């Protein structure tokens, strides 16, 4: 097999834009035409560490190998959620962490606790920018409780690690990094090659991940909320409301004139997470939902009664003994309100994501493709997938691919309705297949009965 280069990974639709290669001399990160991050500069060099450090390189160690080396004594090894010491559901009880966070505020609490106890000097996470040039979020290193709080909440916006990797290499200290699973894998792979990063990046805080979206999702919000994308200054993907279920997402835009527009996701043409609008191509080839290589990983408790609690509730998987003890200490002191749960509980909260990354991935791996073939822990195969489920995976893949083109077309022609009407039609089709809803649902149900 030819050694993968950054150009080959990008050309094969496998680059997530994490920035681990973009931090190297001769390379940087930039926006691609779809509103995703991608490396630029020297992209054709083979024979370097890249093949071992790119998280989507088939020659890199996989999540099982990384986690086995990092957490050899973990008492539980589960094929869905990886190795772990303990697992929990609940929220932060002290301070404003819960109200300020997207779920139960646990990520910010752990980051803050690591800073407070002197375990780290800084935490690299995602913070809002001033919104100039359509860039609303970026990675930055926070060194105080105030800055950690400013960076709270989930940002479904493309970001990359290149600048913070450079800053960590240049500035002695101990750091934690917060990231989605592939970013955490990238840092683990980099640490194995780079002694400075290995010494300085001491803690990895993972976020569960359904998929990464492109920056065009914000354009789409603007189009549907009657604004121009150029007018947007700030974005809130999930405004919290204690009086409504946590999974009733509300998107909010702040415009240049100070006005605010908002809409619930389910009233948006592309507001169904499962349909895959604006998903990065690499996410089709990922098999890690729950940051299996992070010291601790956090998600939303998407099961009842927690999903209906608008104040937000976390699930957390603790993989390192050090963080297991920190969490246990927080619970003992009444600062955290957490209950112990098992692997089944956590997997149930991520049932859709796991289906897409196991059954769905196995199916996608049977499709002919060009370029580099991803090496996954899931074997290619259709199993006993019925035609309807196969169509769901096909529809999701097509929506994720074509939403980028349709948004580009709408932007270029100035005709936002082209995208919005197409999205509404595709959503109808997807929801008909997946939830038996609307005209498409009746059509597919009829077809199913005739078979
Ligand atoms: C792209 C994406 C997809 C996700 N998909 C799922 C999913 O399918 N299922 C699920 O249960 N949970 C998912 N999550 C995680 C979930 O949205 C919450 O982030 C998580 O439950 C932690 O909530 P919290 O209240 O503890 O965090 P908070 O206290 O609100 O802190 C969140 C922390 O994450 C950092 N952060 C925000 N966005 C990013 C980003 N893009 N990259 C790196 N760091 C970031 C913030 O800077 C902050 O430090 C996803 C998150 C992201 C960013």
C-alpha cells in the first residue's frame, strides 16, 4: 500500500481538518470550498511521520491499540464504548457550570478542577471569536476559570488544533486538550512521535461525537432566519431553556445591528441531526463515537427522564484512574451530582450514533471507492440489513455530500431558496424513510407492504 500523504488523505475524503499535520513546518490550515478546515502547503511529502499520526491514515494505530496502551488496567472493555474505569450520568451541582454548559457542565468542571488543583497550566478548547469574516469559533488555550467558562457549550463549527499545537510546543507547561474523538486520537498519535507534546499534553478530555458540520450550516441558519450570512456576528447552536426538553435545540444568531434571531432546529429544513446535513466526509469513515482514547469522555444523556430535563444532563466515561479519583472526590464532596451507570446505559444514550458507526459503516465499507481505503475496526458487510435501512444510509450519505454543493450553488447565485427548498425535500425523504413520516413515509410504507 502506498504511504498516505496529506494530499492523498484530503483527496480520498478522509481529512477531518484536525490540524495535527497543519502545525508542521511548511504547512498550515485554511478553509476549503465547503467551509471545512484542510491543510495547505507541502501536502505531497511521503516518508514522514504523517502516515502514523493522521487519525484517518490506514497506517496509524487504531483506537483499540491506543486505548490498550493508555489504559491497560481498565476493569471494563466494551466493544461499543471502549475501556473504562467508571461511567456516570448526572450534572455539576456547584456553581454555574450546569447552566453555562450544553449538557450538565461536566467538561468545564473537569477542565476547571484540573486548573484549580494545579494539575495543568492551561486547557485548549473552543472559544467564541468576534465573528469577523464568518469565523465564529477557534481553539484557544484558557488559563483561568473565567476563560474556561467563556468557552463552555458545544460548537458545531469547524475548528483545528494547528495553532494550539504550535503554542504548546513553544510554551512550557502542562496542558489538557478538549476535543471530538478524531482530534483526541490525533493528539495521542502525535504524542507518540513528539516528545515535547508527550510531556506537555497531560490530559485529554473527549466529547462524544455524532459528526462534524461545515461552516455553511451557519449560512443556512441565516438564510432560514431571514438574514444575510455576512450580517451574522455570533452563533449559539443550542440555546438552553430549563423549561423545555434538552433535545429541543434552538439555534440563535446575533446580527451586526445587535438584533437576535432564533428558531427551533425542527423548524429548520436541515435541523434533523440524523439526516447528516453539512457533515464532513471523513465522518462517514469514523468508528469512534465516544472518544475511546481520551482520559475522560462526555456526552448528553439522550434517554428519559434526562432528555426531557432542559437543564441538561451529562453522561461521562472515565478511563484514567487519576480522573476516576477526581470525579469520585467531586461526588463525595457534593460538588457533582452523578450516579454510576454501566456500558449498556451509555450505549443506549448514543444508540443512533453507534448504529451509524457500526452497522452503517460496515455497509459503507462495501461500496466501491477511489483513493485510500480506510482501515477500520468494523469489517465491511451488509449483515441482514433490509432495503429500508440500506436506503437510510444511502440517503444520509447523499445528503451529507450534496448539502455542500447545494449551499455553494446558493451562495454563488445569491439564491438561498435553491438550498433551502432542496434541503426541505431531502429532509422529507429522509424522515419518510427513517421515521415513516409525511408523504415519503406513506410512499415507503406502501412499497414495504408490497414486497
Ligand atoms: C461536533 C460535536 C458533536 C457532538 N455529538 C454528540 C453526540 O452525538 N452525542 C452526545 O451525547 N454528545 C455529543 N457532543 C457533545 C455534547 O454536545 C457536549 O459537548 C457534551 O455533552 C459536554 O457537555 P458539557 O455541558 O459537559 O460541556 P460544557 O461545560 O458546555 O463544555 C464544552 C466544552 O467543549 C468545548 N468544545 C465545544 N465545541 C467543541 C468542538 N467543536 N471541538 C472541541 N471542543 C469543543 C468547549 O470549549 C468547552 O470546553 C458533541 C459535541 C460536538 C462539539
